[in-house]
């Protein structure tokens, strides 16, 4: 159970970082894609919730 949650957090964080790093918003009005740190946190949270509920 714990290993699944850790892997979910890592995969979600990595996916979130990729979205924040490569998916730049040209205006800066997109809070998730304009900052890789925020998108990493959001991705890790989604990965945690996905792994925890299964």
C-alpha cells in the first residue's frame, strides 16, 4: 500500500513537472502551466489521491 502511494506521488509529480516545464503559457495567466513547482505539487497530489483510492 505504502509503495503504491509513493510510486503514485513520484509519477504524478514527474508528470506535473513535465507539464509545467514544457507547457509554457505565453501570457502567464495559467497558474499550473506557467510554474513548474506548482504543477509538480498538483501532479503529486493527483498521483497521491489516485494511488490512495485504489
